[in-house]
């Protein structure tokens, strides 16, 4: 067996892969699905016109058919290493913990932070002006925001937006604050429920069926925006925005087209190594990490409503 500078523990790695915080809805893996890659990888970006410009198709009895050439821009990229450590003293490991392994607990907490960090990166990428072409985004304000139940019309706004991208979006992505107010908008309730009664709320499935989407994802996670040592200040990771994206889970660096994906080199890893210099009896340094790179590869395959609600 090969010797590693930082030994990987299969038991701890299994905990890292399986751990999910049940109190927080994290949607990064659904919005930007993981695609296996090498540490350094390439993907091809084709010009939009090549797939929609039809040359002369007629062929003479003795002539050659028109010849076309497909060109692509090769993009070189590399995954980024993300990881965290926690020191577990030997006295904690050797104590009677009633069947609870303090190293496993450390892995669980570290994994939660690794997952939250990925969620923040995904939200900052998906809800970003640079991730959409100019005509595929709008900033709502005042009476146009879907929190205005008297004047705004999310039914027509979303319906029209879905027809703009070159591939019709098949998933919706909401921040929790945006979803809560959008789902109870009277015009949306009336249109989906088929009633003049404007009170009530629509479910994610009803919303998806009405707008002919595959799924609706709502980011409900919180993060602490205060600097270290200051009083905790929580905020929603996904803010008050909404986006509609074309997602193809089968797409990746070599084939297919999708709004974005996550290049992943292997699974999460976790392990521990002795550290005898800390504490009276030493301990173990527990580490959790992953190698990933979140990417938006087709900026014309989505539509973003910035500040969808007030």
C-alpha cells in the first residue's frame, strides 16, 4: 500500500461522503451537478451559430455536398482544493464517550462547513450578473417585485422569461425568501389553482407542472456574515433572487450542453494523523476536504431575476 503524507481513513471518509445537515436545505449539487474530471481538465465551448445556421443543403447530381466545419474554443481549467482541519485531543478519544467517536463528530462538523462553503460558492456563481448574457437578466424593483401582491405579475414575467434562452430552462432556483413570497402571490395562486380566490400557496410540484419545469430548488441555507470574533449575523445564502436554468445532468467537459456543472476530482476525503506536540498527551489532526470547481459554461441557457422580492 502506498504511503501518504496525510493518511486517508476509509471509515472517516465514508462519514464525510454521507453527512448532510438535516436542518439546512443545500441545493448546490442539484443546481450545478458534479461531473468526474481529472485534477486538470479541458472542456470545449462551441459558437452558438454553428448549431443553428443551416447552409445550402441542395446537392447537384455530380457535385459535392456543402462542407461545414465545427470550431470550438478549448478551455483549460483545474479543480480547487478545499479543506478544513480540527484537532481532537487524545484525552477526548480515550474518554468514555458513550459510543460516540469524537473523530467522527469532528468529521461531521467539518463536512457541514465544507458543504456550506460549496453552497455559498454556487449561489454566488448562479446569482451573478456575469453568469448571464445581457438580455437574459433583469433587476426587479418597486411594484415589479413579486412581493407586491397588488401590482406585480410573476405569471407573465416568468412565462415570458422562459421563452428567452436558446434552450428553454427546465429547473427553477429560488432563494427561500423569494420562494416564500412568490408562492403565495395572488395571481400565481389564481392561475395555478384555477380559482378567483387569491389566498393560499402553491407547492413546488404545482409550480413546476404549471411552468413545465422538471424541478424547483429552494436554497434555504443560512451563513454567518460577521467577521471572526464578532457577534453572529445570519443571512440567507441564496438571497432574494430567482433563476431559471437549462440543466443536463449528463453533460460535462466532453459532451452535452448545460448552464453549468461542477468539475469534481474524486469524492470527499477525510483522515487523521497523530499530532504529539499539542496538549499534554497529544491528539489527532482530523481533516475533511474535496477537489472541485464550480463552472457556468453556457451563459445563454438561463434567465435571472435579481431582487425578485423586496
